């Protein structure tokens, strides 16, 4: 009985020795094998939740957009829309906040409830289509340039001529903005999917 026990123990200890050797060999080879796979390093995305924006969010949404979108969206950046962080562009603020009433804008909030991404969407209706250029009425000379550019694009695109006549309403993505620390992690993709 004793002998059998002893042999079993010896066998077990041999087996674990072999396992250890194999594991060590695998561990030694792992870095080289991984580098051959050219894996991209993955960053952890902290958790966020999505929620609908309402007109009550106007102040918070504008504050967020003034910190990011107003400064770093390429058109705004090109014309240096805000000359100092304190500068205001009331026309762009109105453009953003007036779309909240359509009830189709979405925000991503972090664990503290702070905005980390916003997509401002609006509903455009076929029977309200108006391609006339109203940029000349814009008091802000810088934003006027952007309005003129967007209005020219609108006229060239003529989306309603391309949509089936049965389509009366479309969702327009008007402003997309992600907090600079959260970019490249799929936040805007999630916001756009939620908008759909
Ligand atoms: C553009 C912006 C909203 C993207 O937000 P984000 O959360 O980093 O985007 P995501 O990580 O969800 O990426 C979504 C897709 O957009 C692409 N993308 C991201 N930033 C991009 C950029 N600056 N230019 C082109 N494509 C971009 C990504 O490759 C990704 O494509 P995929 O899903 O096919 O791989 C963000 O960079 C931002 O706020 N920029 C400043 C404001 C701006 O330019 N807004 C757009 C005009 S309204």
C-alpha cells in the first residue's frame, strides 16, 4: 500500500515537472509569437451610458460644445471661430440648442453623469425644404462664412431630389462632438447607432 502511494507521488511529481518544463518553454516563446501577430495595443474604454437630450439640457450641452466642438471642429478651427475660450458665437449656440426640441439628440455621460460626447440631430421635412441662402442675415461674420458654405453644399447636394418621394422626413446629424480624452474609442459610433 505504502509503495503504491509512493509510486503515485513520484509519478505525480514527474508529471508536474514535465508540465512545468512545458509551461516554461511556452512562456519563453510567447513574446516572439505575440510579436509575429502584430496585435494593436487595446485601451480600456471607461464605462459610459447613453441618454436622450431634451431642451432642459441646453446649458450643459452648450457648455460642452463650447469646450470642444466650437474650438476643434475643423471648419470652426479654420476660421478661428472662438478667438479666446471666453468668446461666444450665439448663432452657433442657437443652431445647436434649437435642434434639441426635435427630441432626437443623444449624449454619452460618464460615471459622474458628465457629458463625454454629444450628437445633435434634427428632423428635416420635405414640405419645409428651402434652399435659399440666408447666411447674409447672420450677424457673426465668421459664422456667416460657415453658413454660406453649408448652404452652398446643401444646394449642390439636393438630397430631396435623390430620396424617394414617399420619404417626407429625414434625420440630420448636425453636430458631432466627443470629449478629446474619449476619442477613437467608438463613442460617436455608439451615439450615431443610438440616433438611428
Ligand atoms: C469626429 C469625432 C466626433 C469622432 O468621435 P469619436 O468618438 O472619436 O469617433 P469613433 O471612435 O466613434 O469613430 C467612429 C468612426 O469615425 C472615424 N473617425 C473618427 N474620427 C475621425 C476623423 N477625425 N476623421 C475621419 N474619421 C474619423 C473612425 O475611424 C470610426 O470609423 P470606423 O467605425 O469605420 O472605424 C471627434 O473626433 C470630434 O469630436 N472631433 C471634433 C469635432 C468634429 O470634427 N465633428 C465632426 C463634424 S460635425
